[in-house]
C-alpha cells in the first residue's frame, strides 16, 4: 500500500516495558485484563466509527480512509489471535499451578 512508503518505521519496542520485550505475552495478558476480546473489538469499532464518520473524516483522502479500515481489520484479527494465545497460555498456567499443588 502506498501509505507504507510515507510513514517512518517506529522502534518495535516503542511502548513496551523491558519485561514485555522479553515476554510479549505480558502485553496480551494486560489487554485481556483490561477488557474481554469482544469488548476490545467494540471499543475499536466505536473508535473507527467516530474517526470515519466525524467532521475529521472529511479531511481524509480516500486512501487514508481505506488505510484506517484496513488497519481496523488487522487489529481485529490481532485481537482474536491474541485471545487464542491468551486462552492457551492461561490453560497451561492453570495446569502448571495444579501440578505444583499435587
């Protein structure tokens, strides 16, 4: 997409704490401690709607609006994938905790 050429790459760990860089699953745990996957998607959808349908959207080009929609779709996929990883990791943690108790 042409938008990629216009943006500067950001450092991967721009917002991550050191321990999150070492164990990125901590970010996923934090996300789903904040809200359930469906709630995260609803918040993201509301953000998208307010961005695209407000007066601000009149200033956006078609390419920029398309980029926002595509990014939204990618975020939703990321949220769903992260939810699967989170659920899998939580099940493993529960099993490990149960083993330690026995």
